[in-house]
C-alpha cells in the first residue's frame, strides 16, 4: 500500500494514498485508531445492542432500534448499492476494511473498553449505512406528530399547531455563502456551524483525504467514508444545514393475530400479511428482554406491539376492533426505496465546480438538507437535497390511518427548491427555501441576524466572518421584554428594580453578563408558571409513549420552546400572562441575585459513560436563538446539551486561509494531547487554521 498519514499541529489526520479505495481504507483505519470507542458505541447503537455493555439505561434505545429495523434497512440499502453502483459499494467496503484493521489498536488505547468489558467487534460492509441511519432516524423529529396528536386529543383540535417550533425552535444550524463581490479577496466564502447534541468525542472529525483523483479537507462523521456535509476540494466547497423538511410518516395500524401466530395488518386493500419475529436484547446486569418485531406494508411498528391493550392501552394505543389491536408504524424513504444516497459521497470528493456538487446531490436521500456551495470560477449554489415524499398534508401533521388510501405516498418525490445567490445567502433552518417541504421551522431570528450582519460589509475576510459565529444578540427575548415592560403597576421596589434592569439590558447573552443571567432567571420562572397554568392541565400527564420519544413529548420543554407564541397567543388569557410575568419578577427579586449567565449555562455533552467530573465543563455564551446557538431548556435547566458541533470558514481564494474547529479535539482517546485541545478555541469562537502544505505537517511512522 502507498498510504501515508500526516498530522497537523492539532492532531488532525491528513491522509495520502494511491487511489480512492486505498484512501477509504486509510480513512477507516485512522478513524478506528483515533475514535475506536466512539465507533463501537455507534455500531452497537445501530444494531440495538448497547444495553449489553452499557446496561438497562440503554434498553429503550435498543428496543426502538430493533423495532424500526435500522440494521436490516442498512443491509437492504447496501445490497441495492452493490447492484446499482458497484464502485461505490467497493469504496465503502474498503473503508470498513480499514476500520477493522485499526480497531484492535484503537481499542488498546481507549480505556472505556476495559472499563465496560467490551471487546471490539467486526464491522460489516453495511455498518456505515446503519450508523448513518441511527444518527439521523430521529433527526426529522417524527415524534412531534405524536405530540400534536396528544395536543389535539387532550387540549382540542384548534391547538394542534400551538407549540410549533417556529417560536422558538430546538433544531438548527447556521450556514452562509458570501459571493466574491462581497469579499476582500474577490472569491467566495462559505461558512457556518452545525448545531447538534454535543457528544464527547465530537460528532464531526476534521480530516484531509488526498489521492491522485482529489485532495479534500472537511468534516467527516466518524464511521462514514468521505465528507458528507462539509468539504473543500480547492476548486469548490460545500456545506449544509437541516432543511426542516417532513419526510417521515407515522401510521395508525390495525393488527390481528392469526391462529398460526402470524400477524395481519389492515391496509387500503384490506387485511394483508405483516412480517413478525422475536428478538432477544441482552442487558448487562439484568435479564434478557424478548421483543416482537412487526412490519406492515407501510413500515416497521415502533409503538404498541402488545396485542392485548387496555381501554387506553400501553404506550397510548387503543384496541383496534376485529379482535385485534392498534399500533403505530413508521414509514421513511430509505426503508421504502432501499436507497440512502451513499453514491453521492465519492462524487462530492471528485467535485471541481458547483455544477459537480449540484449533480451529485441529485442522488441524496436522507436527511433532507439545504446545501450551499461556491467555486473558484464564481459559481454559487443554494438548493435543497434529499427525498421528500408527496402525500396528503395531514401526514405531515399527525398520525394517519393506514387503511385510508388518501394517506398513501405518490410514486415520485417532491421537487426540490433552489434559489439564486445575490451577494450572500443564509441558511439557518428558518421558513424560506424549504418551506414547501415542511411544517415547523426554526424561528427567523438567526437567519435574520446573520443576514443583517453580512449586509453590513462588502469586504468580508475569513477572519472577519468568525465574528458572525460569535454573535450573542438574542432577538427572541423581545416578546418577554415587552411583557416585562407592561408589568409596571403593582410591583414591589425589588421587582421594579429587576424590571428596570431588564428593560435596559442590551439583549446580549454573554457568558459574563449578569443581566443575561437575570433575564434567564425571569424567563425560567415565566416558563414554569405557564406550564403550571390550568389551561395546560390536560397535557401535564406524561404522554404514554416509549421513553425514547419523551424529549418531544414533555409539556415543560414544549412550553419553553414555544414561549414567544404562548406570550401572545394560545389558551392562557392575556391577563393571566401579565400576572405570570409580574409573579416571575417578584420571584426573582425575592431570591439570591442571579449569577452571570455562564455560571449556570454550562456545557453538558452526552457521553456513553457518565462523566465522574461533570463540574469541569465550562460556562457558555449564547442561547438557542442567538447565532452563537447554545440551547438549554428554560425553566428546567440552563445546562446546554446542544450547540455548535463544529465551525468552519471555507475560503475559495486560498484554502489555507480557511479555518475550522470542533468542541473537543481530533482524538477520542482520553489523555491524548489532542483529546480536548480545541475546546479553548471553540469557547472563544476562534478557528484552527487549515494547513494543507505537506511540508508543514508531521508524518507518522509505521
């Protein structure tokens, strides 16, 4: 083999090989060496086998992964890839071979294997596809349809969309492209930051992939070959955000058991056979759990395989009549089409123009993204990529009856919007380019703020762009501050002082700001009181669905994320809203003065093994609707589990003037010098340089 591995000053791997397959092998091997524990956790999550070494706390996920048939869908998609695109299938196999080659060495370096007793397993050719599915199966938020169903049933049909995430949202990423006419160099800039749940190690891996066919830097997803989301080939660069499209449906299914133990499901054409089998989930420190896995013509059953529900049955499922029972099944494009879009990945690496990127993305499936790209010829791209089925609008809002033909999918997917870039273009999950494809979007605050900041200059540089990443202005505070402004009458002197401070506040969520801390304390008190209002009493009982869906179904967070809407609309009378704001001001005034925002707003990354020193995680600036998006759950916790999983600036004038950063570091191995060396940069909103000159890199031996 001709593989060479180099590292830059931050430990980022720069790989060089003789051909694309050899390079894919090198990418798999170096990822296994740097991220063995992360890779194996993700492989087990995709297979539904995490409880076997992490214990009963992971059982809920394993049950879901088995029921939704993640691994089987990956097998189907890989089999189709082999038939339709053998070169890409061979390229994926080469990556998997590299992972298997490097896992043992990586596991020896990672203490988590010894701590849990886990031995590194073996990756199959379809495993990267399973990891991709596992990472994104909940990305489009189909459990929101379960929440809307509960709102309609308990609160009333007229309130179905009351808690829409447009005010405010929890998902998001920022991205923008600035045309050459608006930059100092005369060449375009592509920049942004994906917002995801922060995991340690990070969900993105900085890497360079070079062979005679291409030389690309970018952010890889560990376990996936190539650079699916963010890359710079030299002549062209691309980036994505979540389009907030709706492409997964939840069907209410009626099932009945046959005398021979088989299962039938009621569809538009009557009763038809469903597949059914049992699987056993091993649980560390506990008894094995046997589950039944059922799939109808619509898709796998994800809720309610118990065939003898009570009147208001387990997991919210009702008796179905005809001697059977009702369940919920999930329908999503990869399971239906057998395609995941992996053929796009090598095509992106070979891209030289925005036309190449555009053509490649025609084959993308999941998740559905807004894509921006720019090239050195002045080309610009702003489009949606992915597979969105065409069907009745009610499918996008609620659960729908499987037996009604009105809710079937059309044969062809929806057309994908695109837009011309004039000066600059912004993508931040707001209702805009992808509006025809979705129901709920992020509020416009981040998009509007980035647009305003970019519009203030026609001389942008990569360094100047980082100031946009760091912006902490919080436009979503305006409705609450307006309510605070109305609350003048009847306040105690202490509460009046709190009110005056808030009205004079600059709306910036800086970590050292005590005014931002004061605002957060008042906001939290308002959220708790709103959630406790009698208007929402019917929603207070937890929705009876599996634990894995609970983040979408809890009343408190729903109120927090829809606070802007609930302050001006909804079932809580305006007079009660004003009373609640006055009470919140009094509550905060009567307590200890709130600390600076960063004292309570601290990083809370997810780790497969709990951190024994949780207090070490630093305080953060920003808030969920700031450009510097660091989401918490107001009223319940200021800790931030969601933030920028990476930041980047791609310069089309000179790739070496580009920059990137991840929250922790290039290595997933505790104690490695590059395990968390980028955290200080990330906290300051700075970027590490992208170094591509081989003479300034250090070659690894062996």
